[in-house]
C-alpha cells in the first residue's frame, strides 16, 4: 500500500537548499514491520524516520533507521521528524518524540531546531603524533595536543588539527582507522576539527563501516563531542558555527552553544525538499 514520506535536509546553510543531511520521514508507518523499515532505508540510501503513532501522552512514536540498520537515537532524524510532526499537528513550540528507549526533546529556537547535548567521558589518548599524522594524511606539525576520545554511548577519536586547511586536506587511511579503533577501544570513527580564521570551526567526520571509510556531511554527535571537549577546557557562554561537509559537496552548518553552566546545545536549520510515496 502507498506510504507517504517527505525528504528534508537538516543543518542546511542559509543559502543552499541542497546542503546538510538528507532525512526521509515516513508520516504514517504504523503498519510497517522492522524488516520493511530497514530495507526501505537501504533502498533510499539515506537516514529514515518512521512515525508509527502516538503514545499515551500524545507524543509521536518514532523509529530511526540508517541504511546499515536501526539506530536508537539520531540528531538529524529527530530534528527532521519534529519539523514534520509540528506541521502535521498544527501546533507550535517544542516537540517531544517517543523513541524506543527515551523521550526526545527537540527545542523550537525560532529560525532553527535545537537539541541538548549529552554528558560524556573524555580521556586523553597517549600516542605519538606521527601515528595520528599518518592516520589523517598530514604532517606532524598539523597535530595539536591533546588528542582525546569522547564517550557517549560509543567512543570516538576527537582530533584537533592546526588549521582549517589541514582539516580540508585530511585523507583518512581506512586500514589505520580500523587498527587504531581496536588498539584504543573506540568505534572506527574520527572527528577532525580546527579553528577557522573567523573564530568558528571547520570539521570533518569519518567512520568505517565494513572495513572501509565514509565521510558524513553533518554530525550533531560529532559537534556535541567537540562541545564537551571545549567545556572540559573551560569554555562557557560561547556560540560557534561548525562548518562541515564542503569536501563531499554537502556543506552544512551546526550551531554549537555552551551556556554558563557548561550545557552544550546543537541547533540547525531544517528545510523540506520533496514529498512522495513508496509502495510498501
């Protein structure tokens, strides 16, 4: 039977409709089983959110799937879903989504949607700079100390580089990424970043499914980990724009805020680009 969906881009730049992360939101997925959801995400090749109904409190119930399989939480998909839910319900203000294990709060910030970051554990990685330089295809002076791994539910290497150009010119060695992941007890993923000349942030996020390496256009989780690193360095009452995705022709912009108490929040512009149906 036909199943309606919408394609939205999340963390877009103000002047580019085709920027940010693409998310497909299925608006009435109550009759779909998990296998169909998984295969739908694989068919579309993009992150998908399935609105399956409402809970006892009236919150939309949702399931999130990447092309690689189910995910319990997804920042881009949550913002896209909140954007659709608010339009469907005709309401205003914040939106709460009922995931499988948690209630997800998506904040209406006027011109964008915002989500609070999660507390993390930060651990310094003690390894030689030459190894990290080899991992990202840069020379040793490009590596800034200290390198850290940041853990929410999964650990990620967060690596500061000397310049935004170093970020742009990074080339990840897939073999080393997977070797380091095993040695450092982290997921095969790395977030590289540097300060731009204007005081904002240039970043790239790489991860390694099935032994390879892929790059992501925009990552709220990566920016959130960066925020936690900055908080650990004493940053407070700060606002940054995090620019990512230009190197894969999907430029994105994430608003990274740190309040006086060290709470990190992540915001982005959401734009709908298409609507359609699938015969599910």
